[in-house]
C-alpha cells in the first residue's frame, strides 16, 4: 500500500518526470494507493493562497485537480 504525501502530489501535478515514473510503477504493481484528508486540505489551501487574487486561475487549477 502506498500513502502519497503532499510533496509527491504537487510534483505529479507539476509534471515532474520522477514523480510520473514512480506513479506509473505503482500503477503497474496494482497496489493500493491512498491520500490523506490532511493532504487534500494542504493541497487545496495551497491552491487557494496561490490564486486568491486571481479567482479565474483558481477555478482553472481546481478543474485540473
């Protein structure tokens, strides 16, 4: 089982090749994958604070997630 952390998810969203490679490896293993409620909170809070002056950008980023 894999419990992904915030750093990994952010790297994956940003298109980091190492994160993408690891995600593919985990996908091939057919292992259980999980994220925590804390990660969801941290990620969405980060999106909000990075985009709060540009509401349209916030909506675009949430749609990608």
